[in-house]
C-alpha cells in the first residue's frame, strides 16, 4: 500500500517517512498541496494520504476539497495532520473530504493504527469495486447472451412454422392461422374458406422417378400455389405428404371456385412429366373447397373436415378437378 505524505516542513516529512517505511508501506513525499495534486494524477491505485492542514500555497483543507470533487476520492483515504482540536475545525475538515484526523505531535502507535484502518478501508473499497466491475461485465455479457438467445428463439419459432422441404408454412402454422381467423370471423360474421389440395397419383410419381425428384415436384407445386395466392391475409401451407391447404379469409364459394380453378390450371400448365398418371401425361392436382361462417360452439376443425370430404369426392370423380362441399 502506498502512502503519500504532504507537508511543507522537510524535517517532518523525513521523520514520518522513516516511521512509515518500517511498517512496510511504500512512501511518496510532496512538499505542498500543488505537488501532491500533480502526483495524484499519476497514481491509479488505492492510496493513503497523510496531509498537513496548515501549508503554504494549497493547504490541506483545499487539497481535500479538490480530491473530494474528483474521481480520485474513490481510491483515497485522507488522514489530516493538525494541531486543531475544536469541533468546528474537525467538522470543516470532514466536510472538506478528510476521512480521519491525527493530532500533532504524532504518536507513532496511533499513526500506525490510523494507517492500518485506512489500509483496511481502501482494501475493502477496492475489492468491492473489483467485484462490482466483474458483476457489471458479467451483466453485460448476460444481456448480450439474452439478446442472442431471444434472436435464436425467434428464429426457431419462425422455423417451427415453416415446412423444411417446400419453404411454405407448415401444418402447425396453419392451425394457428385458422384458430385466429375463426375467432375473427366469429366476431365479424365473415366467411372463411379452405381449399384442400392433393397432388394426383403422387405415390406413383415417387415410385417412377424417385423421392428426390418427388421432392422437387412438391417444391414446384408449392411455388405455384404461393405465387398464385398473393392476397394479404391468405395462407398457403403444406398439410402433410403431398397435401396442401389454401386458406382464404372473408371469401365465399364463388371466389374460392375461381381461385381453385386458377390453381388447378397453373399446376397443369407447368407440364411436369408424370407418365404413371392415368389421367394425363403431366402432374395435376385435385381440390376440395369448403366455406363456413364461424358460429359459437364450433371450430375450424369442422371446416377442414368439409374440405377433406370435398377433396375425397374430387378424387373419386376422376381427379384434376375441384369439388365444393
């Protein structure tokens, strides 16, 4: 621990320095307040100051005030050397920034004790600062981790709503969408339409061309559906296997039929070769349309069931067509 002794009497400086060095302190000397202040600017570690109150130039009281107003006050412990003993003088000294007082003439035993107290206080303050610094750094790291974690969770949430193969929303996303839109339609009495879509003879397609080509086919069909249904608020999702669903908010059967026919025609116009199909040389789709106005005590599951029945009928009727339930 360093001790800065500030006194304008060289004999006093030397006596105090000799004593304090014997107690294993590193001693620094300053002949006045100005010199002490300059030395303080170069010291970045805990420091005990032994300061004479009465000095020419900047006295001990003024030096204390400067230290108290600066950042140095955190890592310094100021012991004021004084012959003053009046309570008013002590109050003035404490108000100026002194931490302790030592009455002249100095008793070596008291000086040693005062220095020990100062050293313990500074060590405690320094250790506390170090812990606070570590805590602040750790808090900052944790804040950054939380930001990254939240971003990762959001990315996972988005990914959990997207079909990995085709890139369109998945069944989970569809369920959330339909539940939300069902509640909206229930409040506003607006119709909600679902078009269930099945790629015709897709198992035969996979058997003929292989699953990798089959995956390419599904991606192309999903792309056509996604490019065709572009109205804000509508949804295209992969329902599972070769089945897709188009959900149309506030849409009647009349509008749904137009959308369904457009989808059917655009898929056929892609002319994806399908030699195993019994209804034509290219990939086609069958579609089932269902529309409901939500009512109390009902759910969107009934709408899915109606669309599924219509799709089943379209397939029984010969495929490559749409049917309304």
